[in-house]
C-alpha cells in the first residue's frame, strides 16, 4: 500500500512530476553533500520530458528553489520568484553555509537528445571542484505525483511498508480484505495508515488531522481560484476564467435561473479554479498529480455543497477510499503523464474521485470498485499534449471533465449491485499497457497532439 501521506502532498504548481519532484530531488542532493567536500560549482542536467518542457512546467525554477533549500510543502508561492531572481542575479546558491557558484542560464543543461535508461523524467545533479572535477553525482527519476527515486533503484524502491494489518496490492485483494474483516475500504486504509510507522502505531488523531489539512488546503485553493483575475504565466497568455464564471453562476442563482445541470456547472467551475491556481504556481494538493489537482477537490466540494447528508466524516471516507484506488494505480501502473499519458493523471484522479464519492455516499465495496473502474475505463488512451509545455491547454478543462465523469461513474455504479464485467485490476493493467504502447510524442513532451496543432498566436 502507498500511504495517503504520499499520494496527497501539499505543494506548488504547475506540475508534480516536473515541479514538485525536481524540487525535492535538488534539495535532497544538497542535503546529502559532504560539508567537507571542496564544492565550487553545481551543475544540473535535465533529460527527456523534463528537458522538453522545462520552462513551461517550471522545472528550472523548481530546481533552483530546491538547491536553495526550499520544499514544495513550505515554500511561499508569492516569494518563490524573488528567490529565483536573486539566485539568477548572484549566480550562487548557499551550500552548507557558503556560497557555491551556480548560474542557472548555463548550469541547468537541457539534454533533449539522450534517452534516459530508466524513466523519461530523469535528472542529474553534480558537484564540481574549482578545476571542474566532478566530486559527486546523483541521478533521480521523478516518477509522478511528486515521487522521486534514485535512478539506480527499482521503480518501487522505498514504497514497501512494514507490518500492515490489512495489506493489499490489487483490487481483488482489497475486496477480499473487506469481506474477511467486515470493514469498509476507508476503514482498511485507516487501519493500514496507523500501522505504517516502523516502531510505533501512528495515532488516528494524526491521520485525521492530516486529512483535515488536505481538505482545508483543497477548499482554500478553490476559494482563491474563484476570485483571481488576469492572465496565466506563459507565452500563450491564457486568461483566467474561473472568477468570471463564478460571477455568472452567482448571478444566475440570484435570478433563480437554475438549469437542471446547474450542479455540473459548479463542479466544472471548482476544477477550473484549482487548475488555474496550479498553472499560476499557487498552493495545491497533489491529488495524485498537480496536472490533475482539480478533479478530487471539485468532486469533494460537490459532495460537501450538493449532497444533503454530507459530513466531515464523509469527506474523510472520500479521501481514504480515493487513496486506496490511487495507490493501486501507482503500484501496478503509473501516475506519470511522461510515462503513460494523461490517462495516468486525470484518468487516475477521476477513478479515485469516483470511488471516494461512492464511499462517501454509502456505496458497498463492490460498488466502489465498480465506480473506480468506470472512472478509468473512459479515460483510457488519453494523451498528455500540453500546448507550449504549459499545464494550461488542454489540462485545465480536462480536470473539469474528469470531475464530471467521476460523479457520473459513481452514480452509475450505485445504481447497480456491484456486479460488472471489467474489473478495476483489468482496467489498471490495460492503462499500463496502453501507456507503454503510446508514442513518446504524446507523453508530456509537447511534441505531439494539440501541442503542435494549436497555433501559438
């Protein structure tokens, strides 16, 4: 099982694999450098998808922030640009209390020719002496959702957890655990989270507090996105739409002009608000990625605002259940757009949200598994083709549609008894196979699809 503390991470936009992951990797490299080493200069090389979309996904900015000791969880989004500008002007970064040469314009190398041997999101950090001798090298893969692993480690290194009470590695095993224990999926995840510490159980109060922090951060992101105007960063000058759309929906409500599909308009608005914040480099929750950060908050907000019996406990059950589904995708396939396309981002988020909503509404484990399967089945094959390498077109609207699909998937599943032909495990396996077969141009490189057919003018 992959912990909800890992699946739901607080960070900044616009990308978990291209912003959050590289920032964490850069900071880890600096933290592990020997203070006695005579380091005179640092050099960073970005490969594959990281190189192709370095500016659009703010990977260069993330690397600089990480080398400066910032973390995605704690960095102030409003101060980040000033930190980057200062380092660019000084051409140094602080390393163990002393200034070390680092000129971002020359020391961040974009290698678009070398094919990384393990993962398309690969980065290399080097510490050099005054005469250019390489003193230390570290290579990391950013494997989606802000997860990073050393390149020489296996893909799942560090994910195995000790002594879980109700372990599961597949959808069928998860359903077996619910039958054997009589617990809900949310209760199983809660029990496992409590046992993830190596030496002592994590108190339930700590897990609940983290769930509340995630919920509050998601809702705050929605609220901030609803009132922000202006243009998003990047050369295509995309204008924010959420605030104007919010005003129109409010006016329609005042005039009592409520169409039958009104709730879906609000769901789309919530998702757009979050993903505009993400595109602007604001504070978001990786859920399970930044590119798909709007889906789960939008559906969670729909549950809170539109479902009559909504409760805080229901929101907890939503996230715990969503974490179970997201962990299965992460464990058995991928949540990296650079590895499997957008089906691994918006598709997985939609599947997680469908399961979470069904759980919060009182669905059975079989219905929840069905909802998750439906959510992914209708995202299979979705490419990741960000225009200009920015997490804006088509990413922002895709989150709105992913949220609407999640609600529809939960509704369809709850109208049945849980029996269905295609299992969640089968659709996860299909997603992984489809991602492997997908041409690399459609996997977060901005080399295919809308990224090349949309005129940037």
